[in-house]
C-alpha cells in the first residue's frame, strides 16, 4: 500500500464548477499537508499548506484536513480554464532535525473546459 | 518564478554515461532537495542537503550521488545511466530550520537516456 493515495483522474469539468480533489494517507505520523499545482511537467508550485485538521481558505482554494480519517481535500471554486493542471498532494511527518522531505500523491490531472 | 534555478533544462545522453545536474536555491534558503519524477513512479524524494550536510535520504540509487557546496548550490550526479533513469529531476529549496516548511521547486531538468 502506498503511503499516499490519490485518484489520478483525469478529471474534466465545465468552467465555473466546484472541483474536489482528494488524497488519503496511511501513516498517522504525517502532520503537515500541502497541495501543489503542476503545469505541463513544469516545476510544482505550492498552493496550500496546513498542519491542522479543519479548513484553510485562500481565494478560490480551500484545503481541508481530517486527521481522524487520514483524508485531505482541495476544493476549487469557480474553476477557470487556467486551473487546468495536475494537482499533487504532499505530506510530511514530524521532522528529525532539519529533515523535511515530502511524500507526494501520484497527482490528479484536471481539465476545466471553457 | 520560484527563485530556484536548475541547469541544464534538457539533457540527452546515452546509456552508461555520467551526467551532472545543477541547482541554485532561493536566496537565504539553506536546504536543497532533489526529486525524480517519472511517468510510472510519480514524484519521488531522492536526497536532502542542509547547509552543506546530508540530512535525509530517500530511494536514491547507489549510482546517484549529490553534494551541496559552500555557496549552497547543489549538484546531483547520475552515473552508469540506464534507460529507466529518463525522467524529470527537480530541485527544491526550503527555508532555515524552524522557519516553516514550504518547499519551492525549480523548473526541472529533463533527462533522456537513449
């Protein structure tokens, strides 16, 4: 079993739709949760970062973490064609010293149709 | 632009050869992380350096090695290359210990082994 599972999609939605992207993880030691966006195999770009259960909102993006279920979500409201990309969840445990490596999900490919 | 630079952008080489990938972190960041992204394995952590010292190791092959220099740039050396080493190699940099957990990714180096 992979440490982080993510539905690879592809996911195709009409412009303006609400998008829900999800990951599950197996290790309860994971404490820090991130979402990255990656365009066309370019470098991943950090979208959201949180370390607690609950919701965190930033513009059209909301990150949700449920540690009891080991489930994290990213919601995109009013989706735009420019949101078309691959979305990667990334998780980290409590670090040992300065070790900060991330474990990534496999990524969900999203297409927003105009 | 994340502020992380990687060279070269593309690299085409033959099996059995050795290549060096270079990364310069964002100004002020002390950590450098190397990740490999292939179609079948997703984004995998290879190794982390912090202020010149190795801090964490992932699934890095023995044929691969890395180092971080006093000016904080890092190099990833890949030797005895095989077809399966063809992938995108990303470098990420992160802040000083205790100053947060965000990692900023460079644009990547696309390695093709023929």
